[in-house]
């Protein structure tokens, strides 16, 4: 039973070839290409408005050197958002339920912010490991704690995104199976369960959007500390 539940998170294959790369490329193909016309259609206008508002929201509190990351983080937000939402459609696969994919995004970007901080402000970056005025006996303990907290950040980024999406997909799978299973026993209970399923699906859509935003927001906070 457990294997049946988690088999939906296994990467689909066709002729022995994993389709996870196709699932990661499809979101980019769905974004409309900006046109050179004076007046854009509604889809392009909405897309431009969303990206502009998001970029201003993320980079407004950041220092000027961090604004160079605007294109990277905005693209990452659009990528995660589209993959999370497309994974809610039937007969689709969600790459962001794989911890390896999320860590593959989190670790290089986190490491880039850390290396950027050590290159531009070395003393300030080292000062994070030892707060000013720390008693001498506590110095080794605090340095160890701050080092662990630094290296656990990319793990927390990847696990948070994976756990939230995996939990939501599992609940949807379980409740949808219960709807068909209890329909013959009690149509009323089945209807109530279906109502819960619809509400849970709406909640999962919100979670998919919020988790993509939180992933990029935390990266921007790490960037703010090192610029």
C-alpha cells in the first residue's frame, strides 16, 4: 500500500527513458514569447505585470549590488511556479517533489551567495559566526552552531519545498481514492468527501504558489546578508 502511494512520485519513463527532463522543459514552452508590437495581448500583459510586480517586491529591500540577480531569481520563480501548478493536473509529473531536483537548485544558489559574501565583504561574513560581546567560554559553541545553521540552509530550502508538495499530493490521492471507494456505500458521504477534495485542491494551488515564492524569498534574504 505504501509503495502504491509513493509510486506517483517516481519519475515516469517511456522506452526506458526518464521523462523528468521533459517535465522540466514543458513549463518554459508554455510562456508566451514577448512580441515587438506596440500593444500586447492580455496574456503577455498579465505576464509582464506579474514579473514586474514580483521583481519590485523581492528586490526593493535589497542593496544595489544584489539587483544583478533580478533576472536569475525572477526566472527561478516563474520556473518553480509553473512546475508546481502543472503538477496538479491529471497525468502529469511534478519534478519539484524530487528532493534531488530541489537540492540541485538550492545548493548552487546558496553557495553562490555565500561565496559572494566572502569575496566582497570577508570580515562581515566571518562576523556572522561570532556575535560581538560573546563570553569566551561560549565562543567554540557559538561558532559550531552558526556553522551548522549556515550549512543547513540549502537542506532546509530543498526539504521544505519537497515536503509541502509531497504531503499535498498524497492527501489529494488518498481523498480522491476514498470518493470512489465509498460512493457505493454512501453517496452523501462521498459527496462530502468530494467537497473536501475540491477545497484541498484549492489549498494545494495556493501552497504551490506560496512555496515557489518562499523558496525565492529565502534566497533573496541570503543574498541580502552577503551584499
